[in-house]
């Protein structure tokens, strides 16, 4: 049985209220943004993939509420509501990912937002099945061709996703193959999501299982009752650390001690390469009442202080393998390095040709004089960017460097040095869903940046220009563009930009750097270039008229 746990019907998000399980299968209909946020915070909807899809439909609900009878959409209101949704739970990266991916379709209005959310819903089921199948294959390779005894933690089934499940999905695949003897289900403190939800799903799927207290898991391993541990993830950082439900870390330690495989199954969207280390993850702290009692019954003395983190972080060295819809990450990396090398090289070459063509055009306009300015195109976890010290008027497809988005370092074997402003580009990629960045030095925009600069980050407001519509502003008649101070240490500019964009999700996809030109980005290189042209044209009008531009002050 592969029932969907989330559906979209007549403007409502319909799901199972997980708070009522296992005693009652109760339908939950969500029709407002406040209901979306409440469902996520109270764990009526939970699980990284599920809240990502829920967040996506939350944006649709916000847009439907912000649309007038004649179809005009209050985009500023939608963006504000989207920010509220994304903040509902901080640890699981999928929530913000689902919100931002859907929000990117805002220019297309409600129909485009709804289409994107529906695509996320359909995509999740496909992704889960692919990851679950790859994980089942891996477990059988590691453990041998025999009935397997596996241990799982928290809930990673169809309730935590939209269909099938991730870690539990792998259990279901193994069960269908007749390769599963038994599953030991951790009760999973503090909310007993294993006892309430996973045990319910195991029974629903007809999978043999036993429920145990979390603190018995290590003893089950010691007494040879566990062949492998299979869990999900809420966030996987660039260094391979895995954030998952509290108790996962101690399972990984116990598994390593007993020589038992520890497998993480999660969608690619759970990987967060913008977070460098597991120690950088913000771990959600839950209410004391979840520890001092359960079901309304107090189990601890009144006033007892608690330590109630919802998640812990397992370092990469304790993880046998991470499996996504693309397969085992180590295998996938090897495939990209060997069989996939030609494909990656060809892709970088195509991006380089596009970069060179646009660079030559901007050079002819006087916006990239000499070696100044740089352009990049994102390709997954990397970006292809112009090399340092080259004239943009003579740039060729080969004059680029591929760098890692996470740390701005070259990952190709060309030996070339990337543009000095690479950290500006990667700061944008880590904080925005952009696919291309343009950094240029057009004269009028550069002059405006110098005139409005302050000691810290300031903003400059433009009003009344038709060109504002081409800059990705939340309002068609007004735009506040940040102005960043210049630093001799260019990485500091990148750090300033990353901090600002993280703290200001509503910021437009254009910015000034005092005395250092402008940076724009978009879903394509053409869109990023067009935004640069719109900004320069608006600054030229401002320079000529001396009107419709005011400094707003420090941030």
C-alpha cells in the first residue's frame, strides 16, 4: 500500500493529523497560513520532506489570500507570510527549501505557485522510492543475503514524507523482497514518534516489529539482535554531519562500537551545503512539558528544569553511508569523478561559452573594463566563474574556473585562479536560489553607490520608475537596494553580503558595493544581465534628473 499522506484539494492542504495517532486517524484540513504554521510547530505535520511540501503549499495559501478579486497579487504580503512559514522550525532544511523553491515562482502569480507546489508533492514520492530502493540494495550488499534484523529511530515513513518514506521506505522495499526478518522500533523521545507513528506504520504495512525504549538500543546491538541501523535526516551539512531526531547520535556511537552499519536515507533536498559544519546547525529546543509529562499527565515534580533538544548531530565519521535518490553519496561522487567526468567537463564548457559571450558584450558597453568584473553560472554544488586577470573583451569558453559553492575553492584541474570576487558570487548562491550572478562596473550605478554609501550597510530607495519592475522587487513602484561598504579584503564583502541576505529574505536580487560596482543575480545568466542593465538605466535617469532616489539609512 502506498497511500499519500498529503493532498491538495479545493484550496486546502489535506493531511493526517499526527497528533491523534495511533488512536485515531484524523483528517486535518489546512486553509490559512496560521494553520500551516501551527500544524508544523505542534507536529501535526512533521518529517523533513513533509514539512517541506507543507511549506510550499503554505506559500500558495498565502498567495490565494493576498490576491484581489481582479487578480492583483500583494507580493510583499506573500513574501512576509513565506518568511513566517520558513521560520516555523529551524533545524530541518527542507522547510525553507520548499518555501523558497515555490516562492521563486511568485512572478507567475497563484497558478505558477500552485503548479510548483504540486510538482514538489509529486516529486517527493518519486524521490522517496528511488532513495529507499538504493538504500535497500546497499543494506543487502553490506549485510548479506539473509533475513535481516534492522533498527530504526523516530518516524521516516509516509507520515514524515508524502508517500512511501525514506528509511522506512527502505524497510518496506526489503519487506516486499522477503528479506526482512524484523524491525526494532525505538520509541523515540521526547514525543514517542517511534511508538506512536512508526509502530503504527509497521503494523499498517504488515512488517514484523518490536518496540523498545531508546536506551535499550545499544544492548540490542550487543546481544546480536541488530544487523544494521537505518535512520532518516533533517539536515546534512557540507562536512557530512547528520542532524536527526534526538537519540540518533548515541545510536551511531553504539553501532560504530559494535561494527554495525549505520545508514542514513534522505532526499537530496535535505543536504545543506551552505552550512559548512554540523556544529553550525541551530538545534531546536522543545517545551519542558514534553519531558515532564505525557498525554496531560505529569511524570516529574512540578518546576523541574529540562534539557529537551529535538535533534542531535552525528558526525560524518560515524555514518557508514548517506543514501539519496541519486544513490549512495560515496558511489555517486566516484561516478561523477570517473564515468561522469566528460559530462561535467562538457557542462562547464557550455557554461563557459555563455559566460564568455555575455562578458564580451558587457566589455563592449564599458561595464567590464580591462580585467574588471566577473560572471558565474551555478551547476549544483559548484559554480563556473570567470578566471582572474583576464580581459573580458577577449574571454573564451576555456577562461573559467569551477569552484565549490560551499567554500569558493577551485575544484577543477585547470590551475587557474578564480576571480577575486568569487566569494561574492558564492555568498549569493548559498543564500538565494539563483542560477547565475553578474558583477559589473557600470558608471552611473557605481556613482550612485559611492554617493549613498555609509560606514555600514545602507539602503537606497528608488520610487516611480517603470524599470523597477525588471529588478525583481516585491513592489512594482518601489525598491530598497542595499549598499555595501567596500573592503580591500574582498572575502569580507562576501561575508557582509551573506549575512545581510540571510537576515533579509525580502531583499531584491540586486545590490551596490560602494566604489566596487553592482551585483545582480537570477534564474539564468540572461536574467542576471538584464537586471544589471535595468539598474544602470535607472541610475542614469536618477543622475540626470536628480530625483526619485533617496538614501534610507543604516541597517
